[in-house]
C-alpha cells in the first residue's frame, strides 16, 4: 500500500513537471512567433522621403523606416498587379506559376499551393485580409483566395475605376483639371483607402489577444489619382517638376516600349507639359494620402501595445512611369517599373533605422517571414530568406534580381508572343526579348547603372560591351528558364 502511494505521488509529480515544461515551451514558442502586419500599396515607385525624395511627403512611412530596415534595391518579379502579387504570395516566379496576365488565378495551374497567409493560417494564426492583397480578380470561383484567410476578405473585390468619392449630400467640385485625376474637398473615408484604414484599425482591436497575420492592402497611388483635396494642397504646383528623362532610351528596341493606354485613355495626342505636372502632382498627393492611412494603422498598433510583438512589412507590387522614357504606367522591364519600396520592421531589431543596398526580390518575403516566425515553409520556394540582412549578419544574399514582362502587355489569358526577361546585378540591367514558343532572342537591352542610372542609353549593341552582354546572358540563364527550355 505504501509502495502504491509512493508510485502515485511520483506519477503526479512527473505529470506536474511535464505540464510545467509544456507550458514553458508553449510560452517560448509564442514569444518566438510574433504577429505580422503586412502592408501593401499599389503602383508606388521608389519615391518617398525616406528614399531621399525630399519633395514627396510621406512622414508615416518615413517613421516606419526609422524603426526598420529599408531596402534600397528591392525588385518585383513582374510590373503588373496580378503576377507580381501572386509571385510574392506564393514564393514562385511568374513562369513557374504560369501567371503573367491580369485575369489568370494562380490556382488554375496550382490548385493545392500553400500561400504565405495560408501558411500562417495553417499554423495557428488568424489570417485576415483587409483591402487589395491578392489581385482583385473578378472570378467568383475563387472568392479572391478563400483558402488563404481565416475569414472572408473585405474590400478586396472591386476595381480602381469604382473608387469614386462617396459623401452625404452634394459632391464638391473636381478641380484637378486633367483626365485620370480628381481633386475634391472630401474626407479620407470618401475613397477606398480611408475605409480600408478604418477597417484595419478595427481588425487590430479585434485580434489584439491572438496571434495574427493581418494583411492591409491599400489601393493607392494607383490610378485614378484622386486623393482628397488636403493632400493636393500639401504640394505647391510650381514645385512639381517635369521628368528629367522624357525621351525613350537611345537605341532601345521597339518591343521594350508600350502605348501607356492605362493612363492615356482620355487624352488627345501627346500629354502636354502642364498636364504632365498635374498628373505628377496627383500621384504625389496620392502617396501622401495613402501614407496618412498607413499612419492610422501604425498608430493603433502602438496604442494597443502590439509594436514589440509584431513584424511590420511595407511593400509595393511594382513601380510606375510618370512620363519618363516617354512612358506612362507600368508593364515594362525598366528600373522605374521593377524597382519597389520595401521596409521590414522587427521587434528588438538590430538594424532599426538602417538601410541596405543588398539586391532582394519580393518573392524573398515568403521564406523570410516563415523563418522569422518559425514556420515550416514549403520546400519549393524560389526566394531566399532576408533574415541575415535583418540580423545584420550579412550584407548580401544574392548576386542578382529577375523581372519579366510579356508583349503584348495585356494578353487577357492568351499566351504572349514575346517575353522580356531582365536581370539586375550590382551594376547592370540586362534584358532579353524572347519568342515565347521557340526561345529565340529577338532583341537585347543593357544599361549601366553606374554611368547611366536613368537608363537613357541601350549599350547592348556596343561592341565594347560584348563581354558584359555574354556574362549577363549567362547570369539570366542561371535562373530564368523560358517554356522552350523546360
């Protein structure tokens, strides 16, 4: 009897110890797996105060940069909403996904793929989407991407053309004075992004006591350039400059250009200088508008005491031309379209307030966040973790970045005829235009970013650059594998 009592006492003690150890391990795991606030913007080029563009007023994004690591040379995988976002959120390149246009949903060819938010959802996080994170498909079959989220996405299914001012009573007059822009004296909530910010604040309040992956997708500065009047008023029109390089690059192949129809609808003939300045004015005002909405979300994160428990990521899906290279819009492989802002802020970050010139890609965010949160990432990801840069233990993670774009630019679900593949290393951007069926190179571009950072002269045909072209072509072939090579 005495022996039995001792055995029971030992068993109870052992169970208590095991319970204590389990609780400690669970607490450690909780501390090691922080929340994620994942902030996206649309069509924002690298033109912010924290990136050295003093005229652009972006105090809240600048504030985030002071608390995180700013990536000077981050690049998208295709300068178009759907393929760029699909690539980032799956960790796979557009060719791998077979997504290079606007309508094609990535699950058409990869129905069982695990997306970045889905990985978090599958591992105990509440994953929620407020606004535009995946592309705003108009297909009911996928419901955006219901598999990625714990609850249905809100303010995702829409179109930019639907973002018209909504107010009680009479609508104030539009004083923008140029097509594709609007300047009305209305509150922030009159447009999509003011409402997205309010819903994101409510989501933070609701989720504050559980681990979350909260994706907040703002619709600006995408067309139409229609921020409320107070953001237009932040800029003096006389200070708005014309593009420094308004002409197409010398010796550029015609295939590299496009008609800019996304923006130029509504214009008769060439855009006049005054119209150019008004459009640029509207774009800068749209940046300041979305910056203010981001500020509301970051302020609420601080007010709730969540900043030291939360990774904050800020990114844009691609850049944008505002008259440079005789181009308007995106859909090119030029630096202005491929280059994107990227800031990552961590709790107790060693590299807070610093900037890195390491070459990185948006598809690197998937493996980065998985590693930072100790989640089991899929083994087929094509990006690389940026954790060594965030820790300050490395100054580079890859030798080059890769971007692509088809021609015609908008193929509406049909295979493109030509694909432009572009590689950017520390000095050069090299682009090959390949026949999509045969793989034959039909045109080349080479730009020297030391001597010619605005890409005004195509050097691909210069005999003195033959060795550089050969080296860059090899570097491109190491990663990009067109369908003809598969």
